[in-house]
């Protein structure tokens, strides 16, 4: 049984479902003031829409393509104390369509000048050290050894980044692939793991900074880049890997908490990023979405079961459990017992 300083995980991450109305739509009940809001139309094959408070309202990028940042006046128009407000744009708020939003809280903001090699550049951030999450927007300088403060106080286990100025793929560094992020995967494409030494200068992140190489995707000179950093927090978040066994009774992956969201990716073969959360239909939901493509939700496809202290693949499909293949995952959720000995509901 894992103990955690986070007694209520929805103070920091929560999935919120809503129905679009093609008009002003105030979404409440998130449980916190979100700083990262990731929206997907479940009913239609519309692109993902990713917004954050550091870039500001009306700005978005899509996790399923390499397009640069765009502005949509009728997209996400406000971050509220318990949710967010949408305009009439159909990708955010199509009439009568079913939507999911994944929401993370950061909250402590600041700005400064980047460090390390080359010319220092402006950056701004929002961070929550309790939940191990930060959002950093910075300007690249094109020089290997450029360092970006992440403000977590511990080294991140996962970084997800996107060049906002150019048509560059989203990329993911994950310590289960390599401690120094010398290999990684795309978020916006289904490729297997690949070598990305030029992205992070073959340098492990420290408790204070992420070190960049000279890749345009992460450090294009003069380009605006967004960086989402995640650190493991006992009883709330875990970022790890597992090996598939090719059996419908797949391996059990221990997280130490009941996951409310699991995103997972085959890094041995090409396949999509799959995501499962605890809000889409069913007591142990079987409805499937992809972070890497714009497809509508696939219903009644059971691939992964969630338990009070982890999860288990329930398929032989290569997307979740091919024999001998490696998978990375991101999981967020609620421990059975927090620091105040308050139990959560488990199954």
C-alpha cells in the first residue's frame, strides 16, 4: 500500500466529460483551476486541442499532428477556478458532440532567462512541485548545452515538447527508454523508439534544468517551444515501462495507486499512443482513444483493466501486449491511503 502527500488526486489531475453546444460553454467540476487542458471530440474524427495557461487563451496545438501553434478566438477562451470556458469552435465544442478533457494543475508562475551554452533567452513557466508537473515556454538558441529551468526541484521522468513556431513532430523523452533521453518517441506519430541525442545533448535532466542539443524540434534558434515536465510522485503519478507477454492475461503493472488515466505506447514496433481514463463509460471503461491520431472514440474494446494498485493489459494486440515488446506508460491516480489516512474507493 502506497502512502502519498496527495490525499485528493483530483486537486491536481482530473478527467472531465462534457457535451458541446456550439456556443459559449462554461465547463465546471474539474476540481481545480487547470493550467493544461487537453480536449478531444469523442464523437468525431476531429483533432486534439491542447491549451495551457502559459501560452494563454485561444492558443492551441494538436497532439496528433506536427502543425505549429495556432490561434482560435472561439476555442478555449478562459481558465476558471473550477474548469474552463469554450467558444463555438467545433473542435472544442461541436454541437451535441461528446467530449473528454484531461486537466492538470500547475499554478505557481514566473519567468526568467535560460542558462547554459549560447545566448540566454526568455522563458516563462507554471509549476506545481507537490504534483511534479511544470509547463515551460522558452525560446531556442540553436546551441548544444542550452539549459532550460523546469522548477520541479527533482529531475523529471518524462518530458513532452513541441516546437510552436515550426512544423515539427511532438517528441517524448522518458527515463524508462534512456536515463539521459538519448532515445525517445513521437507523440504525434506512431513510430517505434528512435535515437534523439541531438534533442537533449545526451545529458540526463537534473533537479533544476533540462539540457538541450541543437535539434530544431527542441532548440531551434529563435523558435518558441513548449515543454511539459512530469516527475514521479508516490501514490499519485508513475512513469514506467513493461514487457508484453502476448497473452490475454497480460502482465500486472504495479503503480501503488488506482490509476485514473493511463497512456501507453509500444516502443518496439510502430503503433499509436493509447489512452484510458476512469470517466468514459463503464466501471472499468472499455472505450478507447488515441493521443496520436484524430480518430473518434472506439467503443467496447477491452484492452486494459484498472485495479486499485495498478493495471493489466487484457489483449494480445501489439498496441498493448505483444510478446517481448517494450511499452512505456504515464499513469496518474489516487493512492488507497494518503498522508491523512483517508481511504479512496477501490475495486
